[in-house]
C-alpha cells in the first residue's frame, strides 16, 4: 500500500534566508573591497544604509538617555534656595534622618542642617518647627514614601550626603542603603558622591 509523500517543511536556514532567495536577480550583490594593507586576501562587505541608520538611531537613544540622566543632577542639589516649601520640609527631615543614623545628632550635623534651613524660603515659624523636629530621629521609610520623582530622589540622597561625616563607616553604610532604597542608578550615585567628595 503506497503512502502519499508529505510535503517537506522548509528548514530553519531556508526560512531565515527566504528573503535572500526571493530577491530580484538584477539586484547587485554587496561589493567586496580589499582589506587593510599587509593583509593579503582580506575582504569586507560594503555596509548598506540599514546598518548606518541603526547606528544613528542607537546614538540618538544614548544621547537622550544621557541628557535625561544629567537633568537629575541639580547644579547645587543641597541648595535650599531652589526648593519650594514642601520640598524643603521633606529634605530637612531627610537630613535629620541621616544625622541620626549613627545614633545621635552632633553639633556639626545640627549646624549643617541649620545653615541650609536658613537659606530656605520658609517663614520663621515653620523654620522653628523644623528645627525642633530635627532633634528627634525620623522614620526613613515614611520619608522615602514621600519621594515621588527621580529628581527628588537625587536631592534626598544629596542632602543626606551633605549632612553626615562621610568618613564614618556607619554613615557610609547608611548612604549605600539609602541609595538602594531610593532606587538611584549606580552611575548617578557615583556622580553625586564625587560632587560631595565621597568615594563609596
């Protein structure tokens, strides 16, 4: 009893290169040019338009990425004169949380927070209230939940970095944790650290 032969499905290579097989016979093949001097017989294919366009597109995407990343870095991320009232309150409390991370608020940390608070646009009553609040440890998790933009995350980290003694191991550990908790990109953290004279 004879069986009808089932049509053979095209192989993987045949499917992959189907477009090549279907190309017009009049279409010229890629030209080959001689390789560099000193390498007899070396050849390379002349690039068409598509690889060039891919390269241009990749470069544009990279440039846009770098511009967006650069915008996350304020020229002076710990300068409170550029912040509104709500941002100032959050960042002052961020500084307080960083200051208390090693177990207590010392005079140098208090002065750093106070000097930036005095440059803010807050009313005197609000400044006095915040000065009282910084004497007590702040809940970092509650503060981090109030960070709603990548720019604010970078500022939160920057002011914390500006508050603490960067040579103390416990403060370095806190900063590493903070950067991770804020979801900051590693290259952004490196740039902020360098701005403040720290290498983690």
